[in-house]
C-alpha cells in the first residue's frame, strides 16, 4: 500500500517507519527543510529505542522516503496520515490550525479516492472539520478517519508493531476495509481492531490519557497523605496494585507527569467539557495537584537548607520527562531547574539523551556533564528528576567522595530507604520516611 504521512514529529516518524517495516511504501512530508535533509541523509531526528534500526533498513530498501512537497508526497497515496502538531491554545484547547491548513491544501491535490486519517490527538468533531475543509477543493471521493495512536515514548516501536488495540473511527465501509487491511500485519496475534464512529474514536484517546494522568495523580495524593500518617507509599502501591481491578501500572509516586501527551490532553479534554458546559471536576483537580507535585522537592530543599539555596551547587540527574526518550516537553526537571536558578543556586546536570534539547532552551544558564558523577563534584545536593536505569544502582561511595554534602532529593523513589540510611545519606523521597544522617 502507498501511504503518505504528513508531519515527521514523534508520531509521524515512528508511524511512517513502522508502516514501511511491513512492506508499505511510505513518503513522509514536512515543511522543515533542515529536518527533511537530515532524514534523507539517513539520520533519525528523535531518540526512540529500536527506531534507528528500522529506519535505516527501510530507507535502504527504498520503502521510506522524505520530502518537503505535499503534492509529491501524496501522489498515488491510498492513505494519507495527518500527524501534525496540535499544541494547546491560550485557553487550553487543542490548536487545529496546522491540521486544517493541510486539510485545505489536500482537497485540490486529490486525484483518486483516498482515506485521510487523523493520527494527531484532536478533540471531538475534528474529523468532520477536516472533511469539510478537504471537501472545499476536492473533486474526487474521499473519507476522513480517526485513528488515534497509543504509543508510549521509550516503547513506541514495540507498541506500534504489537499494539494492544487499534482504534478506527469511521462510518464508511470502504474506508474501514482499507484500514483493517493496513493494520492486519500488526494484529496477527489476535489483539483487537475496534471500529467505532469518529467522535467516539476521538474521545477514546483523550479518555485514555486523562485516566492514566488521574491514576498517577491519585497515587501522588496518597503519597502526600502517607508522609503525614507515617505510611510508606511503596507498600501501599504494592497492596493496591495487586488488585486486578486496579492493576500495577501508573501507580508510582513522584514529582508529577510531563511529556507531550498527558498535560496537553488533560487540558484539552477539560476545555472540551467547558465548551459543552460540563464541569469536569476531576480533571481540574488532576491538573492542580500535578502542578504542585512538580515542585515538591524544591520545597524540601528550602526546608533542608535553612540558610537558603543561594550559592548552593545542586546536581540534577535526568532532564527528559521519562526515561528512554530525549523529549523534554513539560518535563518536571525543567521547572525545578528554573526554580533553583531563581533561588540563586548553581545547577549542574546530566541526562543520557536530553541535554542537547535542554541547551536549546537554557543555554549556558546551567552546567552540562556527559558523566553523571562529574555533575556531583562539590555538589551540596542531588536531585533525581528522571528514573533513567543508569541512576538506579550508582557507586554510592564515589558519590560520597565527590559531594560536599550527602543529601539526595529523589523525585522518583528509585532508592531503598534502609540501604540509603546505612550508606549515611540524608534522603528525601515521595511518600516515604525522611532519612536523616
């Protein structure tokens, strides 16, 4: 099948590469000429485990192409995927200008029946808006389908190649058949392809992300209560998570969620509810609690250093919003760094993948280290902001020899409190006892 993917961001590049992996011919279109130039040279533009191998193979096999020309990219395409950004507007609603602009451009270019697929996360009613926009200039038949993605950054290739489910929103039998054929190689083990109407498919994506964000936030509230009651959130998590009705995932306490999806999607769903005059109280609480949670460790630091943070050298391990990605969008680490700088602290950072992206934002306001231990040299404290695997079992003796003060502020609960006590660190985590030495 010939497929065009419009947009080479996270969703577009992963989707295009994975569709090519099953034998489709895929052309990815982007207006960013430098990005297209980089992709054409054989280099991926995002960090995602497993993507580079698939990317190189499909480029070599002439199944994956890149262009800045929309007309060239969609020529003879049976399916056109819209994987365009939908950033939050001033009121929190999803900004559809990029999606609708491309939809308007596509209409006059269509030469044969085509399935146009909304892959971007968009509010209910967008499929109809896209259909109307395309119809303004189209002279051939087409269908607009909602096909939300459920990719986890860090596991996106695995999620795409072996999806738990595929959601297809269409009331067209013709479009349904094409979409089911397209996804058949990915669900050979029997995972469901769920076909529904377009509005339901659009809402499914928002509902899934909002529920997961709520689950994380609920556990953070439990963690905050644990601190007051003398309970241990890790033990509570294990006791709760073994209930099959609840499940083990997304129950880890920490300094809040971030990334490109949860913050934006929760906000957009809340705004959609307001537009139809529904007061979605849970979502408002989720957003408020998450914002407060992000800065929890800064408050702890200010309590720990009675004389204040001015002049203190603070090491930060982890900059991306989660491990196994270089994505720093809405990353709690960035907000913490901004607050540390505001307090007059000197900040030294390490991250396996995200430092170049942070440099584009913060420049020389902070100090970057390619080795995590170098960031600890003469540090008064360490803030763990992202739970990268290499931070889980560090050389604690080396850490003690490097740091001015043995204080760890663990925003991801990656260390065992009893072990930390024996090692002689002062240790703050989330929802667990404070260890003082």
